[in-house]
């Protein structure tokens, strides 16, 4: 088993990574089950695929499942209200733990519910998609989407434990796996050039389900996020903002599609990273050869690298309007994550939105 610590003082916790971990989850979860009970929040698809394994692995515990529909639309006020009503009906207490079993939508939804019900109760994460395993389950960001934009309502609420069983990925649609893989690439592009080189050589093995390659990639990404979160838990110093590489562009693309499954979050991030690198090249910051490598690797991984691939018009005005709803905006300005090359991401607060608008309009060519 690989154990990655997330060092946050009294809020510290561990991320356990091992094949088959779900089948013996009870041993790790028992200390958090008050009176032997865990309230599980999952979606109908994940519960059908993994609920039996969890129940078998937690034979010594009582599981109370709360199921919601699958998909991004469940990150909503209405679903949050439903979940909270069910938690309260089950008599949840502050000493109880909510267990999120699912992908990023479930982790964000369950985490936000745990953060606000009874003014906060415990949270455990068992992420079942690659994106959730390497990104959203670690770091404590929770939330829902609203009409104005993605993740604009939420809270920081760290889990007590994260259990990652890579075998859960074997039931995923390959598109979901590719979307999660984009987040692994992101960590390499932020500050780990050797990891990017390794992904260029072994990325297809990761995507193909090779156990050693997959587990190595997951552990590397989790360790990368844990380092950054430990340095800047609540995104106050600017260090954690680096994790948003590809996200300012990506969230605008998601908003343009109505936060639908037409464009998965990881796919939007992949295309967002391509745009961030191209924009950095245009500003004279990044070698064109590095942007070409990024585009080539994401394309080889069957991820989108152009707007026309995802059916989005190159409308700079519309897309920048979406960006202006960014929750990290300060003084009316957005800090962009740009790059000086592979592994050299940085926060740039000098970008004018007119410049971004013109850049996006040129994507028509």
C-alpha cells in the first residue's frame, strides 16, 4: 500500500492507495463509524457497480446509503437540499462521518453537505473515478454549481481519510478515465517535468489499466497535490492557485456547454491547458516546442485540443464573460495560471480580458 500524508496540522489525514482496498475498507473505516454506522452518499450508477464491494468490505459496519442521480446536474441546490434532508432524517450527529463513494460530483456534493449539516460533521472519501482519485478527493474543496458558474457555492472541508482503490477504475467508461488522466498531466505541467516525460512514455499504459503504471501515476499526482495543499490550504498565498492550470479557460468552456456531460470536467481542463500554453507562447513566455509537446501528448491520449472538437464556437466575448464569474476574481481582475514551459506554471495577474478575448477569437483559424 502507498500512503500519502496530507500535512495540515490538526486537520492532517492520509491517502491510502492500493488495489482491492474497497474490498477490505471496513478495517480502515471502523474508527470513524460512530456506533458502527456510516452514512454513504453515492450515485445510482456507482452504487450499482461498487456498493456490493463496499458492503462486503464493511461487513462489520452498518451502511446507510443516500443515492442521487449520476452526472454534473446533481451538483445543485435541489440535490443538496435532498441530501441534507435525508441526513437529518437519519439523525446525523456532528460526531458522525459522511462517506462519499463516487466521482468528483459526489465528493463535492457530499463534502459540502458534511460541511454545513449541523454546522459540520466528519467526511470520508472513497473516490471511484480517476479524476476524483488524483484531484477532487484531496484538498478539502467542496461545493455545487449555480446558474452564475461552476463551484461558486461551497466550503473548505477536509476529509478524515481518503481510500483509493484503482480497481474501481476498471468499471469506468474509457472517456471518464481519459478525463481523469488530464488532471495527472496537469500536475506534471505545473512543476514536475520528469513526470511529464514519464507520462509521455507510460501514459498509454496508465490509460490501458496497467496496474503498476496506473498506481504510480495516481500516487505521483496525489503527492503533488498534497504538497501544494499543505503549503496553501485555503488558497491565500497564491501557491494553491497553481492547481487551477487549465481551469480558468476550462470552466468557461464548461459554462458554455451548460455544465453538461457534453464536456467532462477533465476534458475541459485538457483543452484549457492547451489554451493556457498557446496563450503563454503568444505572450512570449513559453517555448512553442513545449506547447507542441503538450498538445501532442493530450491528443495522443484522445483528449480535446481544439474548440471545434467539442463543438464550441470561438467567441471570445461569450467565453470571457463566463470567466468573469470566476470565484477567485479580485478587484475585478482574474489571475491566470500561465507558464514559462513544462513544469514552470505561475500566477499572472497582469492579463487584460480584452487580450484574452482577442486570443479566443483567433481560435477560429
